[in-house]
C-alpha cells in the first residue's frame, strides 16, 4: 500500500526533501535568496471553515474549465454553419484522441502540485519553490515527447481503423496545426496549478480565462470574417494557449515568484520525486482517452452522421459536467496542505463535502439536459442517427454520468494522500473492463445508442467501486501519520 512521506509539519519538509534526494538547506542556497519568502509561505487551507475553502477552489476551477468547454462548444457551433459532417467528425475525433497528450500533462500537474502543496502545508516555502521549478522542466519535456509520439501514431492509427477518407484528410490537417501547441498547453496548465497549489484559486482561474477569452474573440472572426474554416479554428486555439502562458508566467514568475530553479545536482532527485506521483497519475489520465478512442472507433463504424452526433455529445458532456473534471485539481491543494499539517479530520471533511455537493450538481445537470434534449440537437443542426444519439444522451446517459463525480473525488484522494497507484489500477479497470465489454455488447444489441449506454453504465459502476476504495482509505490516517503522532 502506498503511503505519503510527508506527515507532521516539522517532519514533512524533511521527508519531501529526502524524497527528492537533496538537502533542503542546499536547495535554499541554490535558488531562493533572490525571492522573498512571504509570498508563498502561507498555507491557507489548514485553518478556518472547510466549506468556503472547498467552494472557492471548486468554483474558481469550474469557472475556468467551464469557459474552456464553452469556447469549444461555440467553436463546434461555428463549424456547424459549414454544414459538413466530415469536418465536425474530424475535429471531434482529433480533440478526443489528443486527450492522450493532455493526460500526460495532467499527470505532471498532479505530481508537481501535490508536492508543492504538501511542502507549503509543512511550512517549507523554499522547498515548494524548487519543486515548482522542477515541475515546469518536467512538463516541458513530457509534453514535447507526448506530442511527437502522437503525430507519429495518428496517421497509422486512423488508417488501421479505416476512418472515412474525407474525415481522415480533415483530421490530419487539424492535428498538424494543434499538436505543436501541446508544450504551450502543458506549461500553461502547470503555471495555473502552481497558483492553485499555493492557494491562489482566483488567479489560477484568470490564467485559464485569458486563453479562453482570446479564443472566444478569435473564433467568430476566423470563421465569419476570414473564412478560415477548421484550420482557422485550430490556429485560434493555439493563440489562446499562448495567452494562457503569458498571464500565468507573469503571475508565477513576476508577481509572486513561486519558482526557483533547482541546481543541476538536485534536479534528477526532484524530477524523481514528482515522477513518483506524476507517472501513475498520467497513467490514470491516459486510461480515459484509451476508453474514448475505443468508443469513438466503434461509433465510426456507424457512419459520419453518428460520428458527428458523438462529437456533439462529447461537447455537451464536457460543458454540462465540467465541474467534475476540475475536482482532483480543485481539492488536491486542500488535501495536500492538511496532510502536510497532520490534520486528518479536515482531510476527511473536505472529501465528504465535495462528494455530496458534486452528486447533487450532477443530478441537477442531468435533469436540465433531459428537459432540453430536442433543443440541444436542433442547436447543432443534427439530423438522422446523429440527432437520435444526442437526444438519447441528454435523456438517459446524462443520469449515469451524474455518478461519475465519485470517481474524480476518489482520484483526488488517491493522488494527494500517497495512493496514486490505486488511481492507476481503478482508472484502467474502468477503461477496459468497465468499457470494452459494455461498449461491444451495446453496439451489438443497441446500435449507436447502445454504445453510448454501455460506456456510461460501465463508467458509473466503476465510479462506485472507486468511491468504495476511497472510503476504505479514509478510515484512518496513513501509517506514517500515525507513527508521527505516536512519536
């Protein structure tokens, strides 16, 4: 069983430093002297009522994620005016498969933010700075490698699954533009999460909003004024990611000075410390696109109309349940800081509050989608089988998705309390055992709607399993914490 190394305040800084294989005093001397400590030394979440902390972090994270998905939603609406299902399907397929790159970036942000927040909770601000610097270095390398591998694989993969020629041509054109911005996207995610780990949820939100606002302004211009079509949408997205990095870099480096670069001798140790959390977190995140790629490949066998409908379902799902996707990053700093401060009761309380509120939100969102089902299909000008798929999701699949909040809360607990391998195991079981047989049976007996129902039911079952394991983890503090208290 994985257990966290950081426990009580005076011990946590030592254990985190030893995880990286570097002495804390050396780290301070290496890169800290130029940076004032007051800016990053506060661990906001270890005191005061937890309800407002949870609400602030979840709502600010949700606002930024909602803006991201809302812009993608609008982009698809603009593309719908072209009346080309092949373009719609290509953009949807490209976005879904590119989540493999995003998953790698998510893993690095989870690892970096978890250790930074623990160090801050333990009162070790200098250590938090060097870990932040190592996180950015690891992000740049990982995102670049993931982007190169994606471009090498996407052509042979789409040929192997016999994607329709016109859709494949549009897809390859789209990803050639968007993939090089993967490194930029990863750096922006890391900068935003460093702000979040230090308790600056609102500023983290503004970093992501800078990018989405840029895209929201550019999209209608490239579609309706410049007649840029799909390629114009792709370039607008890249400019938005650069805007995210620009604001995030100013806040992290210029205003708050949250980063100090580790000395070369210590860098490998720092990267290893982050990697011990980042690798299983990335493998967990990669489980989702693995399931999505299998599901999308199954949808593709039903023709362009169904593929266009699946793209709309994906955008509607992201917009309606965007709150879920921010839960691990939102409550992660709260869990990490309180773990570092050895306040186990507050860790359990934060998980309980988040779980209850998220399930209630999900049921409310599903009810609204069910009522608005025909209008959602009309909004995207869906016809035929694609329209049927969209309506089916809104009326039925959405309620199964309401349960998925429990999976994201459980992942936050596992990744931040030292059980990251639990996330990996459950995530991959969810994306294999909980996806492939369900989707195959659904396609065989229910067509495109059966595929959707199979995937959503499989995900719901494994979300319940994840929460059951999470509740077992939360029965008592980790072993290291018990030993620290006994001492």
